[in-house]
C-alpha cells in the first residue's frame, strides 16, 4: 500500500526534526517544504498539524511554526508515562509476540554488543525506537501506538542532541537483551520488570547527559 502525500510529508518533516536538520527553536519554512516535496500546500499543512499534535512543532501567532525545544521536565514526564504504559503493552502484546521477530531483535543486539567501542551507531539506525514500538504494534491498540510514537520521538531527539556515553550504550544493549530473553522464555513478569529497570536506568542516563549538556535543554 503506497503512502499518501500527507504521510510522505509527515515522514520527511519528522526525520528532519528527529535527526536535527531542523533544530529546536528553528522557524519552519512551510513554503520551502512544499517546494522540496513538489506537493501542494494541503498535504504539507496536514503533516505539520499532525506534528503539532505530537509536540514536535509549536504554533505561534504571527510567527508561524517553530520546532519545539527539549525540556528536562518533558523528559521526566516522558519516562514517567513510559513506565506506566510499557509494562501494560508487554502484558497485552505477549500472546502475539513472534519468536522470529524476537530472535531477529536478539541478533541485532548481539551485533550492537560486538560493535561496542567502535563508535556510535548512525542515528538513523535507531534500534531502541524499533524495539519499543514493536510491543505497541503487537498490542493492536492504535491509540497506544500513537502515544508510543510521540513518547519515543522525544527519546530519539534527546539521544541525537545529547549523545550517550559508551558505558550507558553498553548497559542499554544488555537491558534490551534481558527483555528479549524473558520474552523468549515466556516470562511476562520478568519482561515487565526488565523494561522497568531499563527505563529507570535510561532516566539516570538522561540526567548524566543533561549535566554535561545543560545548555541544550530548557527547564
């Protein structure tokens, strides 16, 4: 099934925001985006409105559209919400998880572990987003999928602007491995506990990153 023009525009803009081509505080040039894509204004405006709903773009009267900032408060709220939502998603999706998918995830993590110390992975190759989105997709609840997409977008942006230390990347790989192994073993409670540990450790990692990159975050 081919993507609509709105979806193409949405993916184009979202990638620019997530990966830093459009930075926090930048004014969005809607006309330029229309010209880049060769679309009419309507699908581009629809895509922008969707990104406004996800808090990636802000609307300012007489100024237009501004790329949203990353705040320390929002990071805490994002992780608090994920701690509420993700254990439920694991429980809800558990009967529908596919062994083949989990084994592919495990192979990806093992590859990441082998590459530790060789430099950060390309930001476009975001295993964390793909992995955590998987449980939302398998839950079959489109509202939770939309919520997780919004939460993980902030997580992605943070990792782009506040690169993790090698030690945190290594720990995250092993935390993902623990979640996967619990799923493969049919241990739903173990998987839930493993994802809670991962998210709390992620919070600590964000706080450490914030201490050394405080100028990039608003309060």
